[in-house]
C-alpha cells in the first residue's frame, strides 16, 4: 500500500492505487501518522494527507476525496467554525477528531453535518470504526434528505395538478375524473410530466385572466 502526500504547494509526491479515496487534514504530522496507520492497517490505500490548511476548500475540490478525516489537536473557536463551514460546503462524509470540546461545539458540529465528531479519542485502532460510522451516518442522512425532498416535490406536484383540474372543471365544465384524464392524456401525447402540463395550464390561465383595475 502506498500513500500520496501533498506538500504545502500541492505537489503530488507519491500515487497509490485507486479505491475509496480518503483525505486526511492534520497540521500535526505525528497525529496524522496515527490516522494513516489506522487506515492503512484497515486496508485503505488511496490516502491523501494535507498538513497546511490554507486554501483547503479549493484543494478539496481539486482532490475530490470520497471521505474526509480532520484532526484538530487544540482547536480554538475560529478554527472550529472554519472547519464547520467547510463541512457544510463539501457534502461528503467527515470524521473529525478534537482533543477538547464543549456542548456548543458538539451541537455546531451536528448542525454543520459532521458525520462523526470524536472528542479525545484519537487512537489507531479506533480510526476505521469511526470512519465506517461517518460513512454510515452520512449515507443515512443523505437518504433521509433525498426522501424528504421527494415528498415535498410530490406534494407540490399534487397541488399543481389539483389547481389545473380546477381550472379545467371551471372553464370546460368537466368532472374531476375527466379533467385528470385530459391532463394525463396531454402529458402522454407531449411526452412530458403531468406536473409540467399542470403548471403550463396554470400559467396560461393566469395570462388569460383579465387584470384587476388596480393592476392596470
């Protein structure tokens, strides 16, 4: 197994085989070696280590890791907030090790989307289980978010379809089943989604409605 390490200039020193790519962010080289040893011992080969956090967001974009492990030995509040902002932006599983923390920082870590926030727990044998937990939590949260978005979209689409049916029932004297059948048939003929046809009808109806005197 080999590890690639980036110097502060970003130059790739050694490349390893591709698998699950993991980025390790740690200004302390000794502590970074503990994380590296835990991951290598667990069979992870594609590791990138960054010791200089300046311009870290851009470098993450360039590296495109699957998972990020961040170790902050003695973080101050500004450093934590910077890392939390990074967590909100990257949309990847993140495991974060800190030596000390308080309830406010733990709550902020959860809100920022840190998948695993470990206080005073940096040990070689714990790295893999914590990484696995971070990935599992990230996947679960992503699935929940996706399902929530789908439910919201479905609800909005139903509202559009109901409004469109109401317009057809009023303007063409159709029953509700007839209005729905017409919408569905139109969608099939045009190879479009039913919600798209409904939205187009609502927009057209709004354009054809005489404006109020106050709008003139």
